[in-house]
C-alpha cells in the first residue's frame, strides 16, 4: 500500500497523463490489458532507480573485490564480466537521465581502468548475485545451448534462482531500506534476465499445446528487447519520442503471456502489442516532462523522499505476482523451448 505522500504523487501522475495526451489516444492505449494503475506504479518504480542512483554513495569496484576477498581467481573475472554486461543494459538509462536532467549517471562503470570503476552497494549486490546464481551464469555464457546442459541441470539451477528470488520478494523483512533495496534488486534481476517471464511462457506453451510461438522474435522483443518503434505520440506531440528500451513493465507484461503464445499474426494482435509499447512511451514522457510542486518530478523525489516512501512503492508493486512456486520443468521439450526463447530476445 502506498503511503500518503506517494499516493499524492500517484494521483498527480494520473492527472498529468490525462492532461498531456488526447482522450482518443488514452482510450486506445488503456482499452487493452494495461491499466492506468499499471503505468503509474511502473513510473514510480522507474523513478526509484534514478533516485537511488543519484543519492547512493559509490565505491570502486576494486574496493568491493578486496572486501569480498575476490582480487584473484575466477570470481574476480565473473564480477568484471557481469559488470560489463549490466553496464550495457544501463546505457540507455544513462543517456536518458543525463540528457533530460543533467543528473548523476546511472552508469555502473566510470572508466576503462578497473581501479576507477565505481558502483553503488545495490549495483554490486546485483552483480555478485548474478555470479552466484548458476542459471544466470549459464545464460550469460550461453551454456544453455550446449548439449551438456541437461534438463536435470536446468532443474537444479532453476531451484537456486527461485530461492534467491523468493528471498527478495516473498520474505521481505527488516527496515524500510532493506525492503527498498530488495525490491530494486528483484526488479533489476528480472529486467536483466527475464527468467520468471520465460518460465510463464514455457508453461503456457505446454498448457496450450503450442510448439512454436508465432513470429517469435518480433513478439518477444516487444516485451524483452530494445526494439525501436514509431510511437503514435509523434503524430500530436512536438516533443521527441523517447527510446523506451530502458523501461520494462516486468509485472504488467505477464498479462500478455497467453497472447504471445497463441494470438494469430494479424493487425489486431500487432495493435495490442503496440499499445503495450505506447505505455512505455507514456512512462518516458511523464518522467521527462512532469513537474510536481513546480519541480521536475524526479528532482522533487530525490529531495523529498526517504526509504519509507520507496518501501511503500515496492509493497504496492508486488513483484511476487511473477513468481510461480514449485515450478516444474516437465521434460526436454521445456529446455528446448527455453533455448528458443533466449535466442529470440536481446539477452541472448
């Protein structure tokens, strides 16, 4: 449940959206599966990333490696590889933030020299977590495509990942700072890896008896990739259309799983998926243009929010909706489907 301060911000976001966009456009966008509430809460989640990155202390990568006794060996190399991978994913956030606000960079790395790499505690926690979860490592190193990567190994690795995600999302305890940090790590983990979403798609394929997703590469990149598209906003708004690859509605996109798997290739299906992308455009426009108390929204949030406020956002966001308990990878066909999905999204 949002606390009173964040409820007021949410109401203001809704009013801004209604003022900024034509009624016909909004009726079209919100006639489908995504609601105003989905867009508003995702806007707050995206803002939380910027607030954290602009306010959190940064330390050198070498500092973290030394503290964790990883200055030698494979652990160090995995940290460096995962750091560079996440840097690539965050590049668009960096550009969007610095171009729009001139605020501190979201970048994980700040130079080509390891001694000058700088991260926040949360970024390091995410990177170290990726190293420790073998399924993520297998995906990043493309081991999943190897004939030596068996279904049994997939099950074991998936259980490890599930435990990490379960601890982040379903067992939130402690201070508001911990709830905020856990929520951000869970969101970034799913944004980078898409593993919960992939599992939902595989399960739906099995449930419906679909062996191949229609136009898979095109469809999956609506929800997982960085596909450019010409937003309808450009037809009535003189402001530039934003690149929305840095925003992923990791909870709301789950509403489309059945359609991704079963919907026929036609204009109606294409329109439905495009409306999801228009929601990402709306979020970008709100973050870029909305003022709150005569101050750009993100700047106001940086100055006027505390961990309690963001903890209330992540409690409302409830990313546990993405988590399916007691997952079952039934047969080798499941593994084959996972491989196919990974090949069709930018992660792979």
